[in-house]
C-alpha cells in the first residue's frame, strides 16, 4: 500500500468526522499562504483553515513538507482532439494547420477519439486539475465529461450559420452544459448572438475564440484575404455577415454584443489598448492559451497590458493538436518563463481562482476558503519560504506525483 492509498483509506474510514489535512504549506489564495497550515474538510466541504496544530474530533492527515493548493482550472481545452497529438504540423501557418486538423480528424473513428479523450481526462486529473472548460464541435465528449470527476463546463461549439445540433444549456451545481461560438470569422453574427443570449439566459458562460490569427483580423476588417477564399472554397456564404467595416475582432465582437461578464474570450492575441478597455468594461474573461499561440502563430498576447486593464485572465491548454500536454503546470511554466515580470503568484491565480471565476465556479472552487469543495491537490514540493514556494509552483513544470485529496 503506498502513501496515497493509506491516506485515502484513513480518510474513508473516518468520513463522518471532519478530516484535517496538514502540510508545510497551504496556499489558500493569492494573499493568504500559510506555513505549517491545515485544511479541515467535512462532508466534502472545507470548514476551516489555519496554522499550527489543530485538535479536532477526527483524523489528522499529515501530507508532508510540500504544499496543498487550490485545484487547477484548465479553462479551455478540446478533449475530442486528443487523438491528434503530434499529427498536425504547426509550422506551415494557421490556415494550413486548420486544414490539416480537419483532414486528420475525419480519419478517426469516434471510438478512437473518445478513447484518447478519456486519456486526456486522466492527464488533467493526474496533473492537479479540478475543473475544465471542454469545447466540442463534434459533440462526442459530453457523456465522458459528465461521468468524470471534473467540475466545469462542457461547451457544445457551433460554426457556420445554421446549428446542426440542438441548442442545449443545463446548469448544474458543479458541471454544466453550455454553448460556444467557434469564432467571429467562422460563424455568422446571428448565430453567435443567439448562442450568447441562450447561454447567458441560463446563467452560464459563453465561450468564443477571439482575435487569434492574422487571417481573422484581415477577414473581419476587409471581408477579403486567405480566410475569405477558404470559406468560399468550403461553400460558406458570408455575404450577409456585415463584415469588412475595418473593425478589430474585439470591436466587432463588441458591436454584435457578444462581450459580457459571462463571456470567455479565448486567445486575444491581436488586440490593442482600446480592445482591452472594451473587454474590461464588459467584464469578459480572457483565457490565455500561450503554448498553443506560440506553436500556431509564433507570437503571444500582451498579457502585462491586459493585467493593467484588470481583465480576469485565466489559463487553458487548448488541445493536443497544438500542444504536447494538458498539464496546467506546463502552461504555468511557459507563462512564467515568457513573462518574467509577472509574479508567480499571479500566474497561479490565473490557473486557479481566475479560471474558476471565468467558468462560474467561484465560491465552489478556485481557492481553499471555508465553504468551498474539499477537493485539492498536494504536491511534494518543499520550499524554504513563500517566494521559493511560488517560484517552484510556477516554474517547476511539476511532473508529480500529484496527490488528489480525496483521490
Ligand atoms: Zn480552442
């Protein structure tokens, strides 16, 4: 029996009593990091946090010299594309990547896509992830996501002008089903507005890829270019979309009223200060997928400026068609290396509290405050002080083991 099994057995044997989880470090939230801390969990929820020794009527589990931290939130991924890992070349430009992705995807049986998606969920869980935003165009991962212990939102994504599936929104306590529009250069403004309206009416989130490629920028501003040709070749008529008015993607999205406090704008690479101000004013979250951006576009969004504008910034991995892993530790490490001016504690906040807020899970997870779910990772990552601890978390690309509490 290894340490994790022993701990879980103890926890299960005493499940009716509060269980105190102790570790050298407990990251409650950004400005509340406890040395020699504990988290008391009862009936699945955190009832108390504190420092030092705690005498409670119930078992105390000492996890060790590492750190208990809030579960990580991968706010944007596509589990249905896990099978495409290392199969889509990214060095020939975005348009070529999209074309290759579509061709590769159609070569797989849905069963294979699902098997690989299940392994993707395992990877999320084993790397400390508690919640995810899974975006699915094919609609095949809904059951898989629902059966997994992940919290978050499964988004049915649409593109084109006419929905080919039922528009369903279902709000649950931990897991919900909502709607996503693929992007403003692939989806008609009427359909995008309809998807956004239905999501928000159900008090859920609406997700959209926004301001990602130069092809998107050119197409929305002029109605011409490589993307216009690509759509025409695929028989998609965009003549009634009202584009070509020299608007940036963010300004266009604002004009067709897609931006809202429930909107998650994914990527936002091609944006300026005015665009950031528009996103801030609308209270939209921005989900950064930095490793994917680097692989597909060779450039990154202006993260420091977005932080100055107080935009809720969260992190996502995007799919295995553009990155090597679904680990949020790899995503944090990349962000920390590329933006050394951003304090590691802010990067961890993007991967936890901000992601939870973006998906509407704040109050349930994202921090370790009393009242939130008593489910979180423990990392065997010893540190001498808070600064070292935060640097280890953000820079270490932690490869495990991550102990899930409870397992
Ligand atoms: Zn995506």
